[in-house]
């Protein structure tokens, strides 16, 4: 028997600087299949938009469905996004993306309603709606990968802010004279605890002559280092990897403490590639540091948890966005 007669599917798209991932979900938001394409961001805006459309079409086709059965498409895009207007205002990792009417362009190509959000906001929505069944009133999502992004669920909905950039948790300044951040500031959370920051510190340690088994594993220049390599090294007792990852986890805990002081959410969920690979190594230190840095009495009953959605947080959240948009 066919699962659903018609228009009961959603597509969630995770648009990244290097890859586009599209997932097809049924009405219960169960994932039916995914398709991945490279973004080819250097080919320009129009080409990327066409590739998003192609990725959606292929994902739908792979599931033996057609676009007429899709009720809505959600997209998480990196950068500042005007969700109401459906425009990407700017995206640092997508060259040429300035005030791009992505929603309109895709609706023209696919003839299905499109809903747009910032990638980390969308991931947070996915965690909130699917992992926590939309139960907490207030939830903060933090995603630690190449950079650090986040999202704020306040009163059961995403909070966007005056200039639609709320949730830029990665640029909270934690160490005033700290390392330079991609945004131009110094000592941002992202410059201290992202994968980029962790790798930079490991490489600096190696340059100073500190011993690490990572150079045996990957060669002196440590090219192609991945978060999983750090996990391996830490589990084998590597001192440099342990020290650097602990320090990053402590900074992340301080970031979480700041957020708890300001917003006092029920749950703080930490996800992203770094946490996916290093949850066991980082979460205990992160939670301990958060407890040490919050104002006394503010943390009672608040959970700090690693997300279980992993790489699918983006497409799941985008599908949630589409379902909420078409409800
Ligand atoms: Zn910054």
C-alpha cells in the first residue's frame, strides 16, 4: 500500500559552502532518502541555485516520488537570512551571495513552496522539534564545527532579532585579547573552541616542539587532520591533543555559562562535527566549566546535552521549517 496518497512529503536542504544535502521526509518527518551534490560555490549564484534544485529533484526521484507530492521545501543557508522575504542577505562562504532571492528563484524552478532559514537556526529547530518533541519552552542550540553557530528557541519558536542575526553565538567574545576571529574581532567563542581553533592550537604546539602521536598518524604538517583523529589520539593518552581539546571544551563551557546567565533556557544542546566526534571527551569538561562560571543559582534543573541528530540536524530542521510553514 502506498504510504501516503499525495502532497505529504517535505524536503529539507542543508546548503553548505562545499556540499548541498537534500533529504526527503514523510508527513511524520521520517527520513526516506538523501542526495548529496557539491555546491560549486565558485561558479556563482545562479549555478548554485540550479544545483540546489537539481539536488532536490534527484532526492525526490530516488525515493520514487515526484515534486507534485512535496508539500514544502525547507532550506538552511549559511549566513544572514531574511526568513520572511526568503532572501540570503550575505553568506561569507558563498562568493557573490548578497541579497539573493533564493526562495523566489527556487519556487520558480520547482513549483513548490520554499522556506528559508539560517543554517544553525534551522539545526536548532530540528533538535527542538524532533529530538525534544517541541516540549521545552526555551532551548539553545550550539553547533561546533569549522566555525560555531547557534540558534535560540524562545517561547517555542526561533528568535530572529532586530537585524535577523540573533543566535550568532560563535561571536560572543570570551577572551578579550584572544586569537583573531574570521569576523575581525578577537577572542570570539569560534576563535577559541571551533575545529579551526583546535587545529590551530595543535599545529602551534607541534611548531613549538611538543610531542604528539598525531604527527605519526598524519605527517609533520598535520594536513587532513579530522576531529576523529583527535579522538583516537586522546584515547591513546596523547598529551597535546588532550590539553588542546580540554581547553576548547572549557571555553565552550564558559560560552554556555554566559548564555545560561542571559537566557536561562531549559536545555542547552551542543552539536556539530566536533561534538559528534568528541562528545565523550568534551561534554564533561564543558558541563563542569559551565557550572563553575554561571551566576550561583541560575543552573538548577538546566540540562546541557550533546545532540543525537548528527549530520542530519540540518536537513531535519529544514524539513521542520517546511512543515511549520505549510501547516
Ligand atoms: Zn568572531
